[in-house]
C-alpha cells in the first residue's frame, strides 16, 4: 500500500527466493486517496517491465467495494459505494494493470453490474466475488453476467443450507470436467479446515487456485507489528493477525503453505501430482492473460529458473 520502487524490487526478490515465479500485487481497503496512490505506484512499477525476481502479473484491488457486513479485517470507514467512474480512474492510474477486482455483487445495481462486466470482459479484468453476503440468486446472476472468480472461498461470506450464497452459486456454476469459474482457496489450515479444502477441491478440481493471502507481517518474528495500509498486523499463531487476534491474512508465502499442507496428506507424492496445477496452471488461466502476456511470463520465468540456485527453483 505504501511501497516505492525500491521496496517493490525487494518484494520481487524475496518472493522469488521463497519460490514464487509470479504474483498479483494486492491492495487493501483504505481511504480513496491512499488506494489511488498505491495503484499508481504499482502500475508504474509493473509497466517498467524489469524485475529482480518474481514477476507481477497485475494488481488485485481487494476493496473498497465490499459489504460492510462481510468486511473481515478491512476498515469499515473506508468501504465505499460502487462507482464505475472511480474504477475507470483507478484503471487509468494503474496504467491498465488492474487484473482482479474483488467486489461484493449485492452492492451493484443491475445497470452497474452490466456496465462493469462488459468493461471487464473487454479489458481482460477478472471480477471476483468476495467479502459479500450475496444471496444465491444475486451471486448466480453475477456469475452469469461475467464474474468469474471467488476471493478466499468461505472467508467473509455467508453460507447457509437454505441460502448457500456465493459458494453455492459458484459450485453450481462450475462443472467438474472444465471450469470457467475459479475459487481462491487458502490451504493454511487456519482460514479453512482441511476437510473444507478437500470438499472444495473435489467440487471444483479444474477451478481451484491455491493462494497465500500473505500480508507484510508474513514470516516476521512473532509479535512484531508492521503496517499494512491503515492496519497494524503481526505474525501470530501461524497467521497475520490484528491486535485482538482476529485474522488479517496468511502468515507464510504460498510455497511454504503448500508444502505444509502437502506434508499432512496421506500420500504426499500422489497429492503433489494432483494438486500442483492449483499453484501453476489454473491460476494463470484464471487471470485471463492474453497469449502474449502468458508467453512473456513463461519465458521470463524459465530464464530465471535456469539461472537460479537449485535450492530455490520456483513453482
């Protein structure tokens, strides 16, 4: 949220050293001037095109267009009513590098939803439902209109057997044989029970994307407080948390989170073969990269792979 070019270069290198080939830089709900500044800084850095490590594949705008009733750690006083003109302003400030917009579908009028989904399709921007209490019907309509992902499945969203909400609508819309709808799953054993992760994988094997949800506190010494936009977060009890102990994000980079999850499987070798696409292939499809963008990423990643020490081959 406040990183300059030097900080972003350091982040790129540290992520590469941790085993990441690419990432989507995620912002947090904050006052709108802070969001604009963060998006502008990230856009300039991404368009520079040269990185010392992991390659940024775009910006994930997580907020401020969320439901106040499902905000999680996002500050309530910075959540905003949806504005297409603001989205276009952020798009231009980012130099057209916005890649994912997490939005609560229920805050959109029918006209806004139609306008937004048409614009997103034209510009290869992923619309992801999250931080939402949308009903099954509202969510299903959003997916039918062009929302193609779910941010942090089950977290900060309602689910009930009489109204299964976003998850019910997503799983109903995502066939097992091929998926155009993708679920972000945090497999750290904290955000989701392992049995819930298994259920999501079985329900949507072609659309599961493992993510870390890492914050700047990830991996720091326990109790050390650091800023994350307007929040103060710390690494505690294997996750990033606010002072009151509530979850504010993941605590480890994705490769480490994945390997921890893998080590607890009954047959890690078989599970590796089945689940590795959740980190490598499926997320690239979910990002709707153009063929040229995907080729450039794969080429750059392969060059780095060949020159990296054996111990840090990125996944």
